[in-house]
């Protein structure tokens, strides 16, 4: 619980930093007319939305099951992810329009020296923030924090492209801005696809794990003679697995129960994102 609180505090800090950075980049894009900066700002907004999604997950999706939600609240994360994906694709329409105008008119962005210093400061700050997130992700074994750290590093790459486009503008070149904005469009599209694809998989109960790999983990437990009907669903960090194992018919109820517990442990060790494993024990039938 202390680790979860610490992770949540970090996410609030990252969310505030991303929102502030997004506002600054949108302001600079308006002042300079840079399509690249607009794309950079949109990606930073996406990063903030991902932070918000993780906070929703930490607050609501991690709540234990109750009378109204006997299977838990994990799908709150999927709903939040779906909302983020919709916002991403909505932002892409505006970014695409600005890229088209940049390519068509070939206008050189208007640049002041302090734009570059401000972006350089944001770049250094976000690099440190991403490294901090990655360090704490490893300490807390949080794949959510790790994923957000890599989102932050991707945003740093876009900020570097923004700096490059403005340097090109200082030399009277228009193409670096349009080229950088096009790459920002592709990265933003990829982010939307990844977030939306994961949400859709969770909401439609798509198979999340390779049944053969789960079977191999179950069969690695001594006493398990067979494994079948392997199913899995949920989010990457909150996967539920259901499987059947075959054991010797003469096992007592207690022995079968203990064996099922060992299978559950083996599957969770093999797949860190698995939150729940339901093991059905069946006697091996002799034909």
C-alpha cells in the first residue's frame, strides 16, 4: 500500500509537469506558427492523459471486489484508456491540418532565442523526470510507471525535434518544421493505436496470454499431469487466467488444493502481470 501511495504521488507530479509543459509548448507553437511544436504539445497532452489514466487505475481499478463488482474494478483502466485513445485521434485531425498547411505554404516559423532556451530546459527536466520514473518503476515493480517513463522519453525525442525545427527556422528553412511535425503525427498515431488496442482487448475479453506458455508453466509443477482449457483476459497489468489441470485420482482434497496453489504461483511468477488465477482440478482419467 505504501508503494502504491508513493507511485500515485509521483504520478501527480508527472501529471502536473506534463500539463505545464503542454501549455508552454502550445503557447510557443502559437507564437512561432510551428507545426512541429504543435505536434510536440499534443504528444505531451497525451502523456498527461496517460498519467491521468494510471491515476484512475491506482484509485479505482485497484479497489478490491465488492458486492456490486464481484470481479473487481480493473475495467475502469480500460475505459480510461479508451477515452484517451478517442482524444488522441481527435487531436490528430488538428495536427494533420497544420502539417498540410506547413507543407503547402512552406512558411518559416517565427523564432526568438528564448524559445530554444525554454525548450532546452524542458528537455533536461523531462529527461530527469523519466529517469526518476524508471528508477521507481523498477523499485516498485510497476509496469505502469515503466510504460509512462518511456512515454516521457518519447516526448523528449519530440522536444529535441522541436529544437531542431526552430534552429532550421533561424536559418530560413521551412522543411525541418514540416518534416518533424510529420514524424510527430506518426508517433502520436502509434500511441493512440497502442492505447486503444489495449483497451479494446480488455473490454472485449480478448485472449491475453499464449495458452501454450501458460500450459508449460502449469506442467512445470510436479504432480500436474495435464493442463487444458486455458483462458485469459484483462489488461496487461491486471490479467485473469482460468485453467484446468489433471492430477492423480487418489489425491486427497487437501493435496489437490495445495497443488492448485502451486500452479497459481507458477503462472504468476512466469507472467508478472497476472493478478488472479483460477485453477480447476480434475482427476486424470485412465482410458
